[in-house]
């Protein structure tokens, strides 16, 4: 299964809008953990993966705009998604995942496996092999120490 945008029906009126964010009967996967990420403009989170206990992720933008990048670990194929408030993306297990906050953003994601620090890996988001075209100049991007010191793809997946 490839990453895919989830088409959700939204009901708008003069008060705002309503949509159903998640319905368990729509999924064969069992989701076991929910996460919330709040990011300032220019924050890049990723590329992340759990080697021993891979997580599928249902990523929903609650507020703001992000550039979401998903990389197939087997083929190194890069998938780009521009997500706005209300958008949801399915990221299957065994894909690298990362996103760049293009505004103040709040991202909520459901995971199919628990976080496992021992199998957690980060891949350099600026690895020339992957050649990811991020939406901001590298000098404008803010990353954690873990992400900014991450190894290149071929060093992580020998």
C-alpha cells in the first residue's frame, strides 16, 4: 500500500464546518497510540522510522499548513504532499516520514504501533541520495539535534 490522501466529507455552514476525523470501521489496521505535534514556522521533523516495530501513521493537520514527505524505504521513491488544515494522509509502515511546518501548525497522528526508542531511526532530510525538495531554504529550517545529526539513508539502511 502506498501513502494516500484521505478524502473526507466536510459539511460547511455559516457557523463553520464539521467532518468525521476517524472511523475505525474504515481501517483494517489497529491504531494503538495518538500523538500531537505543535510546530513553529520552519520546523522540520524527520525523516523518522522504527526499524523493528514500524508504525503506520494517519496524519491529520488540525491547524496550519505542512509539507509532508514520505519515502519508500525499499525503492527510495519520494512522495510529496501539501497538507492544509483538515487534510489527512495515510503513511504505511516501512516508509520514512517527515514534515516541514510552513506556518504555525498542529498535527495529530494515529499510529499502528507503539513508539519504540530502541528501533527509532532518523535519516538526514537533506541526504543528496534522496534529493528531497523542501519548501524552504535549508538555512531557514529548524531541526532537533537528533534530526540535524541524522545519518544518510545508506548509512542507516545498509
